[in-house]
C-alpha cells in the first residue's frame, strides 16, 4: 500500500517485491491482486483519523481444538462468566463514551473469540444490546459475529443476532471430513455444519464466512477435495483458507502428538485449491502469515465479488484504529501521518482481566485522548 500511495505502477511494485524483497513471483502477484482489491475500502489519512473498528473478545469454546493457540477457555463456572460479561460491558460503555467525546465514528464491529455463540441466547441478547447502546449511535457499516462452532448455534441465537442487525457471521467447519473433526477435537458432525448453515440462511443471513484449514493431520488431497465439494454446494460469500500452523501454545505442539502433516500433500492441496477457487470465482482480498506454517504458505481470505469484509481489511492493513475489548484483545492505535502504530494488549488471563478492569479502562482512556 505504501508503494501504491507513492504512485508506483503494478509492474514497478512487482519488480520491487521480487528484486528488493526477494518475494517469489507468484506471491508478488498475489500481493498486488489483494491490495488492488482492498484500495477502494481504505480511507485517506484525514478520514482514518476519526474512524475506528471494534473487536470484542468472547474467549469461550465448547472444547479446545488440537491446533488452537488462542487465549480461549471452555465455559467457566456461571459466576465467573457473569463477572466477565459485566466487566466487558463496563469496558464497552467506557470506550463508547470516550469515542463519542473525542468525535470518533465506529465503522465496523467484530465479535470473535473463542466462539461468541457459546453464550446463552439471553447473554447474547444482553451483550448485543449494550454494544448498540454504547457504540452504535451512528450504526455500523458491518457487524460480524463468529458462530464458528456449529454445536453452539440455535435458531434462538440466530434470531437474536438478526434482531441486533448482525449482518455477517462465520460458521467454520475447518474440514468436512468426519474422522478429522473427531481427531482435532471438534464435538460436532458434518451434518451439524450443513444443518446450521441452512438455519442461518433461513434466518436471513446473506453474508456467511466459512474457515478451512489445509494440512490438518492425516488429511490428503482426497479428503480436501471432498471438503471443497461440500463448500461448492453451500456457496458461502467468504471463504478463509488457513494453512495449519503448529503453535507453541497448542495441544498439538505441547502434547507432541504423533500426528504430522504431509508437506508434499499440503502443496498438492494448495495447487488444487487455486484451480478450484478460480473456477468458483472466489477472489483473494486479504492475507497474512504466521510462524510454523506448514509448507511456508499463508492464510488467505477469499470473497465472492462485492462481499469483502471491511473489518478484515482494516485489521490486516492497519489503516484504521482497532479497539480491542475483552480478554486477550489487542488494540492498534494508528498514526496516519506515517501509518505507524502502537499496540496495547488486554490480559490473556480471565482472572487478571476481571481484577484489572479499572486499570484497563484507564489505559484506554489515556491512549484515546492522546491520539
């Protein structure tokens, strides 16, 4: 984006990437394609100064997946959960007041985790009401909630999300191969995924993301092809394809389990995926890399034309303030003059977050007033 801002042509940018940064030609082409698609959604420095996106962390899941390294927990005892939700609402209210006083506009909200739909219908309803009360004075261009685990989705919860104008959700299978779901610790079936996806459509959701992972243990091209056949039948607007990253904080790494990914098979799957995506008319619109990724690949978000997620673009390209609320949430404070940023993280420990909520709010107040 700095190259585009400086007025370089596509050819000049590709030459800089390949010659100066030693980027592979194929990856340079991908970077150019992705950033070209993002340009209409990025704001000028003057506009970016007054816009924010909000990330809200619900760090709870029914079970912890084998590969997961996020600060997420199985549901705690009811009193601890209620204390967390009360403190999260305090943080939402305080930040909402500060943003209003400072003249900021909230463009997008993203509720992730964990799996936010692990909360009960009543808890979701109360939390979404608070988000609109304190942050939604001018509405949101996009409001995403991760409903990633199908075993947490009910009609009641979907109707509550629609009631509060959530217009984008994620239903994340990771794979449609049943033995792999069991292996990685997912307590649901492929049939559950298909059923809950249909429920979301019936409830009126017109923007659905699905996550897949290439390189899951014991999967080969045959299993991946089967997964893509199922995705073809569903036609989600967004498809995020991750490459397995064996992170230090994951059970996969800590337990040293004797289940490894086949790098040659991963590369074969990736080649097949590229052809499949072109045939299905999915276009890449954001990407990022992590350490310890199998076959040195990347995570790429794909979209059907016109369904790009604004939050994902802003989060990855760091051209807008991102205010993170809740356990483990990161805030990125942008300096539009040179597009540098400061990152401030909330505690990853649930008890520490609850104990330090006043301090967390005070730090955010100091940061926002200093911008």
